[in-house]
C-alpha cells in the first residue's frame, strides 16, 4: 500500500500494483449450486451456462466440478438487472 504524507496507510485500503485485495466477508452467505440458481432466477440451467460464457449472467464460478454462486452476489445481480430494466422503460 502507498503511504500518505504522514506515513500512515490510507483509510480505504485500496490495493496498489502487485497487492491483492482482501476477500469480502462471506460469513452467513451461502454458496448456491446451478439448480438452485436456476430456481431463484427462473432461467434454465442452459441459459445460465450460456450467460456465464458470454459474461452477462450472474457471477457464477466453478468450484471443483460444480458451478456455484454466492447468494448475496446472485441477489445483487438480480437487483442490477431490475434496475437496468427500470431505466430502459
């Protein structure tokens, strides 16, 4: 991290080149598998796979042999899609 003029670290710890951001706190969050994601979004598993391929779907990632998504990330993606639709109307 870069130091401020006083030599202390910045309050909002933004990683600089070569540093890795700390992962978000996931306590209380659940990992959902593809069938659960499909049920929540009302999109087929094939559509979710296609949207993942195109980079337009929820933040689904591979964990071992399963496609999963954090529940909070899925709900945030749904809110973003709803906001896009409302703005387009």
